[in-house]
C-alpha cells in the first residue's frame, strides 16, 4: 500500500501526453470550444491594428491644449468627424481638432484625446475646458499585442475569452488535440444494465454512468463496453478489446483481495506491467494501475479468435454503438495504454477517478503541468470529521462560499463507500490526512473540488 501522493507521482510519470502533430486536428473555431490548443498561435496582425481613440471626444495636438483650464479655455476649429470604421481624411494642424468616436482611427497630426465631457461644442468650433494628460485616451497600435509574438500558447483550453482572441485574429480554423478515448467496463455477476429487470441480488451498473459523465466532463470520449461477468476469460477478452481502442481503460470492481490474483494474472497474460496494487486512501484502497505497450496487430482479435465472449448479458448492440461513437479517425500509435482497475463501490470508483484518473487524463490531453493536479481549496469544516488515521480519507460533502471563504458541510447520511445516494449534490471531498483521527468543527481543512474538470 503506497501513499496517495506517491501513487499520483507514479501515475503521472506513466502518462505520455498526446502528440502535437499526430494527435491533433483542425476544427472550425466554434467546434473547437472546450478543446485544447495544439501548438501556439501567432498572428500577423497588431492589436490594436492602428492608433485609435478610447473615448468619444476630440483628437487634438497636446501642445495646443496643455495650458487650458475652465478659466482660460482654448477654442479649436473642428475640421472633420471620424466615425468608427472610417479613415480620417484630414491632418490636424495647430489650432484644429477632429471630432472622434470610440475606436475610431486617430487622425495624423493629433496625439491626444480630450473627452467630450470636458468640451463645449459650438458649430464648427470646440472649446476645451480642461488640460488633458499628454496622449490621453490614445490606444497605440500594437500596445496590446505585437504581430509575430506568441498570441495563445499550446495547451490552453478554448473557452469564451480564447474564442474572442482567435476570432479577432481571424483564425477560422484552429489546431486542437484530439479527445482522449477512455473505455469503461464494469465487472460483476450482480450487475445489470439500466433497462433490465432487477432480480433479487442484482444491482444496476451505476458506475458506468458516473464514470462516463466524469470522462465527458474531463473533455474525453467515453467508450462504454458494458458489464463483464466475473470470469477470467470474459474479463481478459474485454480488457484486450478495450486496450486496442483506448488511451485509458477503466474497469470497476473485481480488484478486491479475493479477486485480485486472477486480475493480476490476466493483466500479466495480456502483457501488462503492474505499477500500483493498493493505495492508502479511503475509500479506494484496492486500486490497480498497469501499462500496456501498444501492439500493432491488436489484442482484441487475438482473444476473439479463441471464441470467447466479453459480454455477460447481451450487450452487443450497446458495445457496437459505443465503438461507433468513438473517434476512430486517429490511430492509437502512442507508446502505452494506461489501465486503471478501480474498486467497485460507487463512492470508491468516483473518488479514485477524481483523485488518480483525472490527473492522468489531464496530462494526456495536452494541458500544461500546472493544470494536472486536482484543485484543493482551504475550507472551514462545519462539523467534526473522523477517520481511522490509517489511510488518507476523503469525506464527501458540499463546499459553499460564505463571505468569500469556503465552508465545508459533510453530506448527511451514511458515509459507507457503498452508499451512493448521499453523493448527489456534493461538490467536494474533505481530506483527513494519515495519522489524524479527528478534526474539530471550525478547523481549517483541505477540500478537493469535484466537477470542475472543464477549467484548466
Ligand atoms: P467489487 O470491487 O467487485 O468487490 O465490488 C464492490 C462493491 O461495489 C459490490 O457491492 C458491488 O456490487 C459494487 N459494484 C461493483 N461494480 C459496480 C458498478 N459497476 N456499479 C455499481 N456498483 C458496483
Ligand atoms: Mg465484483
């Protein structure tokens, strides 16, 4: 059993980010929203494109107005009006001004804007009532961005502000990383799919839904392979199929002590290297992490050739749909596929995804290093928190902002890792470190935010 941080370090070291050339595609700008920029963008435009006015007012020569005040105003001749979008026609000479509107091009000769509120207009003359600062309200060409410099850097997730910048730079098509493909398979003879009648002793495969949502939220494509029976050959074949088509494979269930031996054998038979077998985390201890080198010929066909079936309960159609929806334009020619054997308990599966899978997914996606780790915020706990002190514990609840400071409210009801009901509505996992058995209400704690995956 290794500590959480060590597990995180090992996992991140196993991930090779998508390749900026091989794993990228050009998309029309709006279709690229939420995707991650592959390579930096430069523009041959300056921002602003030309000297222009930041206010409605008059473009003047500073020397003409530097000494004026309400008591000794200066009157200038208005030689033209320059609306936004028009090129000035005249040069402003001494004793002259041009009426100018926000964003309009500065006329030659003028170097300063006097805002409208400090002027008095009378026909084709304007009286300046206060001295401006030199070059007041002039936005100089290239003051915001100089052509040829990097405009946006690689690894940036494209949201509204980046959209605006790319549109302004006339980038109608942008190069973004492809979305990682993550295959989910649920193991357990007790599991049925959402639309099947429940017999005594059976439960619905809810992990598939929670994991698919988390994967989508993280910007990746979930491929749902459905339920796999608790049987080594079925599991082996399902994992083999999954490895052929994915960047990451997630199985849930079947990795607790009783089942463990055969999972390890299966992973070894498929050529996997096991890096992690258990982590000192609660919930989530039986976490398995393995890597598989990519094979040119594919493992799925090989396993299929032996006549095994992966599905326990007639989920062929669902699998076919899942495979079809996967973005298969990109061959998976990267170095290795990462396999996570998550614990089956719904809460354990969710916690281990957020704590260990999501950072891997974020590194794989092309995000910069500062965005890989989960976000922990300091919060004041509203209630006493308890743990056995032996493992790093994650207690689910709600983070709220009160007067700009976070407060953590523990979810009501049972904190058994099998209870998924009181997970609903939560947005944070309070951390009780190893060695601590009790944190008093009012103390400051770290809370890991969940469900914020689209930010970087
Ligand atoms: P396991 O890790 O296979 O021993 O499973 C631990 C617990 O989680 C058992 O009570 C399972 O019924 C439950 N479980 C396993 N897989 C799922 C799943 N996909 N959805 C919901 N519960 C599950
Ligand atoms: Mg099981």
